[in-house]
């Protein structure tokens, strides 16, 4: 891969993460998950949205690498992908 292609891939990846956070509802989800992991149902209740809508947001954010999951019986539990996501969120809040 040449320098230009590598740069394009890098900046496209940055844009995917930015798109994953480009919603007030998704920003709220990051804020809640920065406090600790939650199931889809817990998140939906906490942010006042349906489970289906919350799940849609969570899947998009996980695809972008912002969140990760683990199974707990039949439930899926979401958490920030790394401490760096929390750092980015804290930096955005400070702007």
C-alpha cells in the first residue's frame, strides 16, 4: 500500500469513528458507558429510548470500533472499546 492509500485508509477510519459519534443520542450512550458497562435494556431505560432504537445505535458504534460487547446469558452487555474512547469523549465535552 502506497503512502497515499495508507493516508486515505487512516482518515477514512477516523471519519467512521466520527460518524459513529455524530448523534446526540450516541453521545449520551458514550457518556453513560463511560460510567460502566450496561446491557441494551439498561441503556434503553437510562436514555429513554426503545430497546430496538438503542440496539441500532449500539450496533453502529460497535461496527466503528467505539464499543465492544460480551454475552451474559441471553443478554449482550456493551462497554467502551478502550479507555481512549473515554478520553476522546472527555476531550469533546471540554470543547
